[in-house]
C-alpha cells in the first residue's frame, strides 16, 4: 500500500506517483533537519495554544530529537512509497507514537512546511556561501598586498592600454565580491522571514501564535500576510539564485583572466605542474582545466535566475506543484558555487606571478599617458602634450620613461585594501 498523507483508501497509479514525486526523495534529504526543526517549533506553539497537551508535547519532542539525530548520523532515508520528507517525518512519529503523531499537522500544510524548511535551508546555505566568499576575499586581498607593486599591462579593447598592477588585479576581484555580498545579504534577508502558519497559503482558523514560531526558529520577522508568505516560494529562490549568479559572474570573470594570463602568449601567472592538466598527444601541455571548468560552471550558474523565472512566470496565486521543481535547480547550485569558490581559493594559494612584465619593449606604449601627464605637470596644456607624445609614437621616436606615479585613492599606489576590507566585514556582520 502506498503511503500518502492524503491517502483515502484508493491506490494511486504507480506511474503518476513516480512522475509527481520526481527527485523529491533524494532532494528532500537536504531539508530533513530543517523539517524536524520546523516541526519542533510548530508543536511547541500548538501546546501553547492548547492544541496539544503538555504530556503529548513531552512525548513528541524526544521522538523528534531521535529523528534529528538519525539525520545527523546520515541514517535517515525517505522510503519508497513515501512522497517527501514531510510525510516521512510524520509517518515515523505515527509509527512510533500512534495517535499523538497524527496530531502534529494541526494548523499546518505541507505548503508552509516546505516553505519553512526552504527558508531555514537557504539561510544556512547563504551563510556557507558567505564563508567561502570571505575566504576567497581574504586570499585576494592578501595577494593584492603581497604583489602590490608588481606592474602588469592594463588592456582596453584587449589592446595594451595603461599600466596596471597585480595589486589592482587581485584587489579588484576582492572588491567586486563585496558587491556580490550585497546580493547574498539581500537574499538572506528575504529568506529570513517566517512563513509558518500560512498553512496551505490562506492561514488557519486555529489561533496560531506565529510570533512564537518566529522567535523559536530565529527568523527576523514573520512573513506576515499568509498569501505573501506563500508567494515567497519562488521569490526566495529567485533571490538566492540572483546572489549565486552575482558571485558566479565575478568568479567566472576571474577564471577567464587566469586562463588568459596563463596562456603562453602572456605568461603572467603560473601554477605548480601538479595543479595543471596535460594533453594525450602534445607532450608539452600544461593546461588550465581547473579554471576552464570553473568558468563553465560559473557561466551555467548565471542562467539560474533565468531558469527559475521561466519556471515560475505567471503561475496562479497560491501553491502550485510546479514549485517543487525549483529544488532541483537551486539545491545543486549552492554546492557547486561553494566548490568553485573553494577551488579558486586553493588554486590562488599556489599562484606565481611574473615579475617585471612591463620591461618588455612590446609594452612601451603603455607609458604614453604617463609621459603626457609628465608634460602637463611641466605646464604643457593636456591636448598639446597628448599631440606631442602622439606624434612621437607616430614617427617612431617615442621612448618611454617607464615611471609610474599613481597615488590617488584606488589606484596602483593606493589600492585601498583596508577600506575594501571594512566594506566586506560590515556586510558579513549582517549575516551573523
Ligand atoms: N514536495 C512538495 C513541494 O516541494 C511539498 C508540498 C506538497 N504540497 C502539495 N500541496 N502537494 O512543493
């Protein structure tokens, strides 16, 4: 006999069950601990409003703790025939405790149950992402300081343009991550609101104490309006996906730079042989496969908001089963992003920088603006100085002085790493 919470005595078609349950038995395992956490808060609240006795609560709590422990030990599974994690937890309780187990679902629906699980899950995943972002950020800042004075070419239109530095390059990605952290914090704040009590999406005639479950689960506030709470399924995922996409876009860009700087025509950065990959035919190859895979994964992660938008566009108000499919899009993504961030951190801990790149005469013209500025400081109007240097480039007489004087805030001589660190730290604080 199939075990549906909603089973009313007829056996649902096997194919229908398979199709509708989809990957839930596997994906919901990641929600299991949060499902128990949500149930604990819910039954404490039910007791406080008289829908469970003290004794019933005291029977239920240890049984839920036991399930929580089995989840932490990795022993919890969702049995065949059971639809999802919410059903599994309730079945386990009923099998163990009989009628008391059947009481926990008063004033609740799987719609607000899955919502509360997801919110708790996303809060934790976003914290995990922020920790990995913070590690990579620290690495980039440290590299920026370490290689602060090592110059490299700056490009526009992929043409040699002006002097840049490894200090600026590493530091730029660190600061760019602070912008992404704004998105992570925003997604966290959207997730950090309690949907429990919205039940099927329209509340309950029981006098549910939603402030109490909000407190117990550590949410910033309830998602007050029950309909808005249900609408947050999809909205929360899209916010999380936008945060993931933001970080992925920075990381993918960094991966592209590394691939390019590793290219033999540039040769600006190197990694130990054991961190590169080889070719089956060309014996000399040391390929940047790590950064190529990272670039590909990050590009794919950037399609997430689009995928979710299309999946959820114009759904009717209220719960719709389509929403279940979002789990398969977002769940693997958080893990994939964290793996990419941690890999980037690891690889960068082994990076070697080429020194004195700008000594090479192929970069001579990189100093033209420096030389124009020098003339300006001697009193020549900028447009005349520009023309003078331009003509010397044209007739082949230009010879660079190779001196770089960038001192203003955020430039080669003053990359403002402490100020950038302060920005990041104040954002990280918001997620503590
Ligand atoms: N697996 C379902 C989901 O993720 C749980 C909620 C089911 N609710 C329902 N009304 N069928 O959406």
